[in-house]
């Protein structure tokens, strides 16, 4: 006898249909799982037998073959426990399950028959809808996440018995409902606000410019100057996530298992701040199963690298391609995967190892050799890819003691959104270009034309400060953003001068 159950395997951040064929025949009692299963899937037969028995059902005490098709795709994780158990119970009972063909089923089983949550519920549900299925059966903890997908019914399953009774029409369940548009309205509620920042007006202005154009930014200043404090408030001034962006980000978080409990969809732009001891694989992604790294988890949000020179240089160098292409391609023996990585890089560092180089009040204790080694930890090509380099000086007592609050995140966000609207209109016919930082060379020539005086000013700066060709492009892009914030169609000299002031670290100094 043969029975088929449908599920899906998550590969990268997408899912692909898996047809689970369960066959019983003559021979010694045994369960054989084939179809390129990993160790977790091979172990599922032991979990399934215990769960079936403890749920009050029998399992086929004959030679049972479980085939996971297509056989050339590696099957990973415990997602197939529940569908395998359903098929085995149906075979033991020789029962027909009327709802089986219209459903995708996924879930990890405890030995008691309880259904535990899984990773990748959102991409699995999207695949089910694309394949024309009418419903998905998932662990209760995953139903809100899956229910944001329109056009498919999502049923929460608590136990193996409940799943079998539903499929055999002995029991009815209510489909989970979620309104993603309503959920996204909650994203403008933050615990942090820029009004809490005392002083640092120049730095806050630079951050506003960076966010308005989607530019990367580096903050340089002594300990206690508020670099991390300001960086953590950047998501509060970023434009709200669109539904498409929210779903893309949620897919990554779902696969990585970092979706917050009770959060069906990512409603606020991610803020990721990995420790400087992170490995290349942890930052970029990879490992044996090729999973996304921190740069993909930060997709459509902020990747904050505090104490930038403390990161291994090899780890920082892997950022080059994602910063240019907004995606990362990882090749391993298991295959090649491309993950989204459109993030805003925000980095912070001290000016020297002790932190007080150039400070007027505290003496720097670093030797010239220590200072040179510290600076060499960051390569010139990486600095070229950071659009704004901004100094964050120590805050004076007069500013710290002020009782008056600074400008709120809401007011700054209004200006940022207005600038982004101009950019959306400018690039409305270009799907890839979403902001000024992503302009192509052709778009740069079209939208960043300078006056004769502006050209002469930029030529002088390039020659004297030894900027690279990439830095030249980025100065123009930042100047375009400054003009957008000022609602100016042409790039004026004052906009160009401000953009030049944000390149305090050049190739002549940082080799």
C-alpha cells in the first residue's frame, strides 16, 4: 500500500515542494528513510514511532519505506516528522484522509505526540500557495507567521492526534487570520528616540543625510561620545517598511529562527550589532547547510559594527561585494546560494587604541607604531565603500546638563521620508535602484550634474586629498541626497561642500 503526503524543504530562504511517499511491503519490520535525508531526518523514524504510540495509534509493523522526493535535494531539519507520522497512521489504519491532498504539512514531533515549532514557516506557506494548495498544517507557534500570506488557509496543530483527526474529518479547526497591513501600522512605536541625544548636532545631521540616501556611515570619536547611542536610534528615523520589504525580511528571520516570539511579521527595520569576535561565516553566511548570516538578517535594516578595527580584517573584507551588490553569493560543496543583503552599514570606532588621539583635554598614550597598526586594520577599499566618515567629539558638560530635549525622531523621519519620495519618483522606472546610494554610473551622470564652479571645486578636492574613483562617485551621491533634503533640483556648491566634509578619512591617511 502507498500513501502520499505533501510538505516542503527550506533551501536558503525559499522552500521547494517535497512529496513524501510511504510504502509498506513484505519483510522484517523496519523503517527506511530515503531521498537524501540529513541526520536529523534519518532520526525522525524514532521520534515518529514514539509519538504515534503515545498518541494512541498503531504504526505499520512491516517493512516501511519513506521516500522524500525529489531525491536530488537534500532534506534537512525536523519538519518532516509530522507528515511522516500522519502517513504511517493512515497506512496502519488503511484509511483515506479526504483533506490530505490539498494540504502542506510540517512540524517537529515530541515523543509525547506534541507538535513543536519549526523554522521557515513563511517560505513554506508561500510555496504551498504557489503550488495551488488550499491549506497548510503547522505548529500552533508558527501559524501567525504563516497567516500573513493571503489566499491560503493556515491551521494550527498542537498534537499529532489533532492533526490526524482534522485530516480524517473527525474534527474541525478554525483557520488563523492575520492582517499584515494592520501589523505594519505598529512599526512607528519605538522605545528609543533621537530627542534623548544631547549635543552632537553635526553628527546627527550626517546620520540624517546617510539615512535619507541609504548611505553607509562611519562614526569616529572617543569613548563616551555617544556613537553607539546614536547608532541604535537610526531605525527610528528610517522610512517605514513596505509590505514587500517586511515579507522579504521576515523570510530571512524565519529561516534563521530569529523571528521574535509572538511576532508574525517583522514590523520594524532590523538592527543587528554582531560582536567583533564574529566569524566570516557568521557575518556572511554559509556553514554546512548554507544559511544566511548577519548581513542578510539585517536586510532592509541596519548592520552596526561597533569598534570596527577590532573585527578581523578578513571578516571585514567579505563585506565588499554585499556593499556593492546588495546581495551575497555563497559557494560551498553543498551548492551555491544567493541571499539578499540590502542593508545600511553603520560603523563606529575610536580614533586610536586608547581612544584619545586628537583630544584637547586628554593625552593620547599610543605610540606612532600602535596608531599605524590600528589604522591598518581597516583597508582603503572598505573605507571607499563607506560614504560618510564623521567625527563625533567628546560632549561638553554644558551640553550634557541641558534639560531641553533635542529634535525628535519623528521630525527627522518626516524629512527623510520626503527625500526618499523624491528618489522614488526619480528612479520609478528602475527596479534595482531604490535610493541615491544605489545609483548606477549612468544614473549618476544623469542626476548628479555639477555647475562649472562645482566641477572645479570637486576637481581640486580630488587632487589634493587623493580620493579614489569610487570615493568620487560616493561624494556625488551624498551631494545629491543633501540637495534632496533641501528640495533642490540642482546640486549647489554648498551641497557639494557638505558632502566633501563627510570624507574625513581618505586614502592618503588610511593606507
